[in-house]
C-alpha cells in the first residue's frame, strides 16, 4: 500500500476512518440492543476473527458459549 502523500491525503484518511469507526460503533451498539431484546437461542460464529464480538453478543443475549472442535 502506498503511503498517503501530503497533509491532505493523511487528513482525508483520518476523517474517513473516523466516520467508519463512529458508524461501526453505532451499528454494534444497536445490534447488541436487538440481541438483548430478542434473546436468540443460538448464534453462529464462522471464525473470522478472535471471537470477541461473538462473546459480546452471547453476553448481551444472556446465553452461554459452546465451542465446536
């Protein structure tokens, strides 16, 4: 990946990153609210990351984690 050139490139990157971060935080907060109210009986984690988000979803739902081998 090429480095950002000049102040404008870095400023634009930082601005867009802040927009993304704010939106992602808002979406995740809303998803947690929906999960807490819906109380799903199961959640499937496909293993794309470290599982931290799935653990937060499980905690919001009041459930427990079962791990497959």
